[in-house]
C-alpha cells in the first residue's frame, strides 16, 4: 500500500472514526455556522449546541439494546 493510500486511510479513520453519521453531522454544522457567519449572524453558539445534540444522539443509539 502506498504512502498516499495509507495517509488517506489514516485521515479517514481519524475524522470519521466509528460513526460516519456523527462526522456528517459535524460537517453540516460547520457548513451551517459558516453560512450564517457569511450572512452576518453571530452564530458561535450553534456549534456547541450541535455537538451536544450529536453526542446525545450517539449515546442514545449506542445504549439502545434493540440495535
């Protein structure tokens, strides 16, 4: 395996980890915050709220015994 392929896989594993849904949620939250800031909205508060929401969702999914 080439260095580039190994580096790409390492980056993917670091960013996505075990749950691609959480990585996608964080990416959407970052895009939303960036879009709101471009519109002049003071949106610093949105990222912590999104992270806490995603964390709660992830823990609830992990704790679900029917899964």
